[in-house]
C-alpha cells in the first residue's frame, strides 16, 4: 500500500508514481486500488493528525479493505519469502 499526501493540489502524485515504480522494481506487489494520493492534506487532518475529512477517511478505509483482501490472496507467496 502506498499513501502520498501533500499540502498542494497534486497530492504528491509524482512522488507516489516514482515510489510505486521503485518498490515494484524491488519486487513489491501493489494491488489495484492499493495506492492513494491525498491533496490539500493540511485541510483534512486536525492538529493531532486525525483525519477530519469524510471523503479522505472513506478513501483510506477503502485502501485498508484492499489490504485486508490482498493478504490472504498472497499469503503463500509471502510465506515463501
């Protein structure tokens, strides 16, 4: 799973793309829907770092759902590493 967040409108999309490419070259598997870019992050979290934006919280929950589904599907490959 990859998460990129930025105070800018782009949400760190370029950094996300570069990081995804780098870790895939290293052998990582990124499932479909396993990466998210969050623009204007400073407007979406409070001082304690808690997500206050409903849409962002939902997207992060979707990301966790992808992870939960991905683990059993790839458990054998992970055990062989």
